[in-house]
């Protein structure tokens, strides 16, 4: 039955006469006069179901917004964060206005385990500028702690225990389209630091460890670039 309009059915009763001993009587099959019909009873939902408090709906909506906001903050703080590129220091790998996803998972795990987070050579990282703490930079990891990095003759050479004669980190696939590397420096990377460089290395197109920036403390690292999602026609994983 429809709860919004509940009608009580009218039931008509049909009686029979009692037969007497002396004279059989025919069963009266005619119906008695119909009882007055009972008027339909309206049972409105508003009357039968308690009204929800409007205040409860508002509070629920606000609670949902607060939870969503907190969830986004947790994700940005410990897992992933979106960044927009400004400038051309990472050209041709990245362009101005590219949108990226930075992974913070390994960095967060290192904080929990009290271990030093060290990205791999060749990875592109985002970090806090040691010279301007309110600024965040994006560069490529070239030299690791205790390695000797020499820049000269348009190239970078890294010396370590495994490669005492040195090697060019740009021999990796990422380096095949990079411009000539300008600069002249010979430095041993301090413990707990990284030697970083932009990919646009010709002239003064990138502020990095080849010039005024110097080496970057590993504690300044925010995360590692994993995805470029905009522009869509250039989207890729790194």
C-alpha cells in the first residue's frame, strides 16, 4: 500500500437468518443494508515520519568538508603533492607552467625510520632553497655525498670509489638532449649533501651547485618528481 495515502478498505458483512424448528426458512442471501462507508484516512509522511533536523544536515555537510580538507592536507604532507614549474632551468626536460606530481613517500618513510633520505643519481627532486627558505627549487641529482664532482670543458665528471677514473652522469638516457654544461668547479660533496644541477646548463640559465647555490642538504629535500600530468600531450612518468 502507498504509505502517503493509506485508505482503509470498506468491508461489507453479509448475515444469515437462523432456521426455526417448525418452519424451515430460506436462507436470506440478500445483503443487509450497507454500513456507512468509512472515510479514507490520510496518513501523510510528514505526520508519520519524524522530520530530519536541518541543523543535522548542515553539520554533516560541514563535517564532510573538514574531513576532506584534512585528508588532502595529509596526502600533501606525507604522500604526494602537485607543483607548477616556473622558469626554464630544467629545459628541455621540463617547461615553464608544466604541472607535476611529487612523491614524498620515501622522504616520509625516512623520517619515521630516522634514516637519511638519499634519492638516486639522475632523479629530479624538489627541495627548499638553502639560501632562501621560502623558495622551493627543482633540480637533478648529479653528485652524492663524499663524491668528487668536476665541471669543465662543457661536461660533468663524477669520481667515487666505484669509478676512480670518473664517469659522466649525463651518459644516462636523460642526458642525450641536454645543452652544453657551462661552469668550472671542482668540489667534494660534503656528507649529508647533494650536488644538483638544472638541465638547462648553458650559460647562467640555472641556479644550482655549479654556481651560487652550492650543495644541497639532504634534509631540505621535499620529494622526487614522478609524473608530469600537464600539458596532457606531454604527460609522462619519470
